[in-house]
C-alpha cells in the first residue's frame, strides 16, 4: 500500500531519514514507534506531501485516499452528525447533485448512492460518535457548541467514517477517556484499510496493530506482530548481531596474529598474503547501540511529611457563576497511595 524507497530528508540542521526503505502491506495496521524527536510526525508530513524529500520517494496508488487527524474540527454551525456525514466526499457530492440534477440523471445518482450504502451512513456515523463518547442528543448540536477537545474527537470520527485507503493517526488517544480508548482499539483492529498509528500507548500498539514500524538512526524497520512481539524480535536481532560481531572480531584477530607472526618469514609469506586478503574481505559488523534514554528522577522531601498529605471533607467546587461540578467530596491521600483517577471527559477530573 505504502512504498518508501531510499528516502533521505534533512531539515533543521539534522538528518531525519538516511536512505530509508520500507513497504507496508495492504490492510496492515502499523504502529510507528521511535524515541521522541526521531521524526515520526515528520514521516507523516512527507507521506501527506506537506514536506518534500531531498532524495528517494514516498509512493502509494494514485487513486488511493489518504487522510490524517492532525487538528480539531472547525467550530461551525453545522450539526455534529452532518459534519461527520460530509467526510464521505462522494456521498456528500451525490446528495448535493440530487438537488439540482436533471430528472434523467436521478436514476444514476440514486443507483450510486445505493452502491455505497448511503442509507446506512447516518446510523454508521452515529455508532462511531457514540463509541467516542457523544450522546444521542449531541448529534443535532452545532459544532460551535463543542470544546476543542471534543472537536478533536469529531475529526477522528470523520476520518474513521470516511474510511480512507491510508489512515494516519498521531496519538489518537490523547483526547479520549478510558472507554473511548478501548473502543478505538477495537475499531482500529477491524478497520478495513491500511492504518499507521503513532502512539505511546502500549495497549493500542499490542491490541490494534499487526505490524510495528521502528524508526531509528534514519532507518525504517518493519516487524510483524504487536509491540511486545516487536520488543522480543528486536532483542533477538540485537543478540544475533552481537554474536556475529564477536565471531567476526575473533576471526579477524586470529588472521591478524598469523600475518604479524609470519609476514617476514619467506616460507610463510604466501600464506600471510592470503590471510591479508581474507582480512580485507571480512564484513564490518557494527556494535549494537542502545537508544539513549534520559534519566528521570522524582526527588523525595528532606524529611517525611506527616500524614495525611491531603484531606477533603464535604468539599464542593466548580467555576465562577456556575453550579458546582463536584459535590460533597470526602477524600484522604497518604504518602504511599498510588491512585488512578478515572472518569469520562468533562466529569471533573
């Protein structure tokens, strides 16, 4: 589906891709991983044509539809449901043609609408919106009434509804609560076309992806399976590479020792020259370099604090000139507590 061949890209005083090559299968769900700043979002921009490669090429079928979710949907007066329905450009165009088409062309338009399942489109859009946390009452609300975080969900819903041939998602769970993230995992797993997902969420990389694309040192390596499988395969590959390097180094040392001992000996000169040629033919094997990880420390107070750290008794809170969002809260936090705070978006976390 996606072909990247000999890609080289330099920008901002550094090289992001150095003759990188990879081919993604049709229908693959690919998790794009690599340390922060290595160029994952840059690769998306190269695929979308927002940046241009210095050398090599990024290609996919000419008729393929490619879509990404990189910004929130505009705050327009259009209703939520109609906004998502308009993401299917063909259906939207055909529906507009119905209003002005000549009678003799109406049959063709209705036939095409039937072929693409136009009648099922509203229920399919509503199902996607429900999975992302919207209520039935939200469907008729204008987009201008939703906050930026909710409009990000609308952009994601529109992309899923349109079902492009290549879907690019950059941290799609950032604006989702736990229920929405779990729904998205299941949805991506059965997505009918190719999808590439950048995420730091190990669960979505394990549960939704059947390939992992690793970006490192300007190269792209494709692994089959989810993230856990990728880690195992990469560790095994590093082990084999290190074993091969040690073997080649030992062979090189043995040959060099023979040359050093017998180069000046007339009876062994021919053999020494043969060993020199063998040395020259030995392949270079690079040392496996671990990716740098910056240390992360959480300092402890100079002396223990008296418990509790926080105690709430009958507390209510909210915003100015508005009804309280949280009421009658009773809570105690101690030094050794490790608490996960859950709740749908807008609940008051």
